[in-house]
C-alpha cells in the first residue's frame, strides 16, 4: 500500500475539508425581537391593524458593507448562503451575505424590493449607534454641554424602539400592497414653507390640542379634537395645495406606520416575552408599556411644536417631514379613541387622516369658524407667534451661513445647464437633507449627492452641501480641494478656458466624479465652472 498522502489509513481519499460556518455579525438580539413582534402581527387576526397579516413579509437586517441578513425570504439574491448555525427565527430560514450590502448607508430603516420581493429593512444596532455617534460628534462642535447630555442618555440602552421599528417597516410592505401610489411627493419639500411663522404657530397649537386629547378623560376628547381641527384649518388656510397634499400623503405613509408602533405597545402590553429576550440589555418585559406610549406622545408634542432638532437641524426639511410621522400617529390614535372604523377607509385614494377625523367629529362650518376665531384670539396664539418669529429669523441666519459656506470651501464646482435643450436636473437625495433657501433655491445635505442632466452625471464621494438654483439652472458643489489646472487640462484634453470647448468621458475632481462632460470649462482660482451644451 502506498503512503503518499493521497489516501487515508483505510485507502480511501481524504475527506474534503468542510467549509467553516459563516458567522452572524448582525446583533442576534434583533432576531429575537423580530420573533416577538411577529407573535402579534404575523397572523390573520392581527390586533394592531385589522386585515394585515405579516406572515409572508421578509426581513432584512444589514450592517453596511459588512453583512446582510435575510429572514423568511422566498428567493434570496445571489451570494446569500443559508445559515445553519445555532440561531433560529420562528419566521423562517435565515440567509446571510458578507461584504457589500444592499444598502450602504447607516440607519436606513425602510421597505424595499429585494430580488423582486417587497422586504422590510432595519439597520443593525451598531449601524444605528454609529449614526448616533456621528450626530453627537457634530453637535459637540457647536454645543458641547448639550452633546454631553446626549451621550449620557444614549448610553442607557432602550431596546423597545427596535420592536416598534420592525412593525413600522413591516407595515410599509403592507401599505405598498394596498396603496402603492399613495403618499407625499418628496420634491414638495423643496418649496415647503418650513420657516413660515403662521404654519409653525399652527402646528404647535395642533400639537398641544392633540396631545391633550390623547391624555384626557373620555368626556373631554371631542372638545379638544375640535380645537385641534380649528388649529389645523386655520394653519392650512395659508398653505398652497401642494403642501397640504404633501402633509396628507406623508401622514398616510409615515404617520400610519408610526401609529402602528403606538398600537403595538397596546397589543404587546401584558404579553409573556420570549425567553431569549431577557438576554437583551435593558429589556424589562411587557408588563407595563404605558411609559413607552407616554414617551411617544411627548415626542409627538415636541416634534410637532418644533422643539426637537432632527439631524441637528431646526430649520430644514428634517423637522418638517418628521413631525408628520407623529401628527399621523396622533390622529390615528385619536380616531381609535372615538371608536372609529377607519383602517380600511384610509386606503381609499382620496381619503386622508384629517378628513376621516373631521368626519367623525361632525363639526358644522359655523361652529368650526367660531373655534378658529377663538384659537386666533388666544394668548397662546400670540405667545407662539413671537416664538416662531424668532425661529424664522434664526433660520434665515442659519441659511445664510450655509450658503456662505460655498465661498469658504477648499474648492468649488459650478455646473451650468442653462444651454442644455432638455434642461432638467435629477438628483438622488434624502428628503431629510433638504434645506429650502428660496422658491427657486435649495440645498441638499446629509448623504453624498448624485444625479444627472441628460447624459451628464455627477456623484459626490462624501456628503457635502449641494446648492441647486432652478431659475439660474446652476448646481454648486463644494470640493475637498482646489482643482489642479494641469490635471484638468490632461483629463479634459484642453485648458479650462471660457472659450475652449472640452469633453471627457470621465472627470475626477477633489471629492467628486463626473461622467459625460461636454461643454465649456473655466477655472477661476479654486472655482471650476462647467457650462454644459448637450
């Protein structure tokens, strides 16, 4: 018998080494939380929202550029492997994929198509924590004392919002199935009057009346909701139709999903937790979830009244958009307090939460007008008007500082597309990052911005403000350094002079990449201007 290492002691080929089991990098506690939430929403008798059964809804939990974890997905995309380790989910099989993830940015809790199947998406615990740390670091530059308080509060673990988030995003999957075309047009935020004194006063009053109605004795609920309706009617009388439509659409889309969170706290209260939940830091069971609901109501009041900065911003689209999550939640909870049968009605194309609640209240026009006059004449209205006038002044000063930052940047790129025949600029952006400058100017922020004008494409390497002027048809970008004339001439095939036409399939600048450059270029110091002509 030959002993050359080609066979084992019994003359058989050596066993092929088994591939090591790919480990889960995602927080395993999130899998346990998913299982608990589905004990409530994963069945035909879902008490959170009648008619909604989440049993077939897949779940994606991701840690950017590290790992995707899919639960209960019928056909995982290429690269996903079936996980056969000790962790299990009651929802279905677990598949994981290391490396590049479907979503690359932190904190993207949403619903999206994964291999053609609508899937809820939640960011991993560490992804959310990294986003929080970056937010605190940014805050520390301007307000160190407040940043210290945020650090202290953020270090105390609160696992409960993750339960609510899974239900929130799962509901988006159901919404998409029932009403795929219903929702707010995010481009409306480019012109939404975020600093309007009248609008912000009205929202603050709505917050107070709605909060009071949710906490009142049953006999006081209707009178308080009639005051809420008066405040909303007064406020919306000064809004353009597209802004009202945006509010209604976003309250349907995000507000009802936020309501699902609130409702889940009611349905989970008193439930026996899964044993594995006790391993999660900060978990204390479901015996009394009243404090969670009180926290949500408090958040609603602060968010709607403009007391809470979102993404360290009090003046842009972040607080405008996010307050509609909470106003929608509050209206849904108010409808419940009135015993309304509204869950199916809201999916009708023209139905709105405001309309459904107004119908339940049945306020006659003359009585509503009297309530509006009372609200306008109140001392609180006058007090809030002073506060919101100060907010408006602060906001304009903040916007001026942001715009001035383009002149202070290390380098600048100006794209002029006024000569392009089909002169429409398209952007990939987050609506939370919009800062309205004027009716024709807006700044995009928070994430790296990319977009196109016809065949011309642009993409930032990192998140920096981008200013778009739709009247002048110009886009201003902040570069990370001054463009080098020699390098530009090499890439463009000609020196960047105003009278020199240039072209490049690809142009790399400090912090940016451009594709399909055709037009004229001019370099003035640190500013490069490209005038597109195709």
